[in-house]
């Protein structure tokens, strides 16, 4: 009996030593190991909240560098580079707003979509982001060269590097392709921002809430200061609701990798599947699914009900930086101007082409907006 007790005590001591070693192995801030419970809780949070929301939660709680566990593996969440991305967005937006007069026509209107395109392209062409992409590609090339088996690395970036090695693409081509993926495609991002400006003027109460929040968080520091964009919850709800209510990309395409059953319907392996995201976003899960309403995001929305960037391993790799860019651009723009479309021009009146994505038919009337310097609270007026 005493031998059994001794053995039990030794096992408990071994367990405590294991827990102690795992807890103190890393000096990087993050949730505790807790005898194996920490990794389970960490992974559960990512599964429930989604990677982006959970990452924001951990960075806000522990700082710019956080150690967590995903599927049992230690994972680092870094946010320092995001701060630099925000600064690039603010700088590029400010530069184009400072020269807004050059894009203003005789009637006092600006082609808003082309302005947003110019801003986003300017951001993507910034030397800082180009250098970051080049460093990441250098790491990828090193991984490929040192790998004994390439099957584990056959992703899109690898295919681009192989094309470069065979002379089909230049180094600049490869870097630009990766960069456009990471920032969620410049044109898609520009059109999303254009739709948001339209929705903003159709919902003046929302614009007022956003401006009040901006004044509270940004204050007199200005958008070019070190702004805590994660604290702009009204703005984040507005962006999410805009992507839900009027997405640029309202469907995704997949192929069944094995036989499956969905709600009693048999899906054979190899079947092509189109996910109608636009209609999936208007389910009864949301309090007001058919209306544009920020209350639809009063609580955390599981990814199965909200997929503006797709989901799973084939989701848009640029979704996180796209959110950072949209916040920084909108704060910089809205802190200086209130934007009004022409009289009678709304999202429902704009002609759209919807093939791979929703693209506004570009004419002088639909895309023109009047940029009014913000000296008073926003008013619901159209020009």
C-alpha cells in the first residue's frame, strides 16, 4: 500500500515539474499552460471567435507579442508590423486628400472610387510593404531549398517561385502577386470602401456615432498619431455590417474532396460547390438580417454565419491586414470630410456587374461625390 502511495506521489511530482517547465519555458506573455487546460481553452477561443477576433483579444490583453496554442502547437501572435501598416495607410490617404482639388471636377464632385483606388494602390506600392514581402519570400525560398520533400510546401507562393525559377515570372511579378493577395486585392478593397461611403450617407445616425467615437479616441491627436484602432468598436461594427449587408464578393467556390451529406443531401466527391455568401449573411441568426443595422454585430458572430473573406484553409489570406487598412483609411478620411453622393444616388440605384465580384458600372453620375470639409457634425444631405 505504501509503495502505491509513494508511486502516486512521484507521479504527481512529475506532473507538477512538467507543468512548471511548460509554464516557464517561454518568457513571452500569454495564457498559462494550466496542466494542459490552457492549450485547450486557447484553441477553443480561436474556434469560437475566429482567428482574427481571437488574435485581437489576445493582443489587447497581453500586448503586441503573445504566445498561445492552436491545435496543441505553440503559436505567436504579432501585431507590431500592423502599427507600421496603419501609418502607411494614414500617410497615403492624407497625401491624396491634400491634393483632392486635382481630382475635383467643375461641379465640385470627385470620382470617389478612383480616389480610393489611388489610395490603396499607393499603399500597396509603398517601399515598406514591398520590403516586408521580399523578406517573407526570402524565407519561403530558403524553406523550399532546404526541404527534402516539396509536397508539404506546394502552395500558391511556391508555384509562383517555381514560375520565377523557370523564367516565366520576374521577382517583381512574384512579389506583387503575393502583396495583392495579402492586402485582399486592391480593387476589391477599394470597392468595399466605396460601398461603405454610400452606406454611411444612407445612415446618417451611424456616421454620427462613428465620428463621435473617433473624436473620443483620436481627439486632437489626429489620425496620423498612434491611434488604438482596436478600440474603435462602432467603426468595426460598421465595417462588418457593410461587408455583411453589401459584400463585394458575395459567393465562393469550392470542390468536395470526399463524399459528404449536407442537410440530407448527398454530395459526391469532386462536386463543384458555390457558396452564396450574400444570402447566407441574411439568415435569421442576425437580429435584423434584411436591414443595415449595427445591432447585427452587438454580439460575436460565429464564422459559419459571417464569411466576408471566406473560411477554412482557402479563406482570403489578406483578411486581417484588409481590416487594418479599412479602419485607417476611413478614420483618416472621415476625420477631415463628410462625403455626399449626388442627389438620389444610393447603393440600390447604382448599376452593378456581378460576375466574380460586384463592380459598379463606372459613369460620371454614380461614382461622383461631394467632399465637404468636416467642421460640423455630419448632416444627411446630398448634392
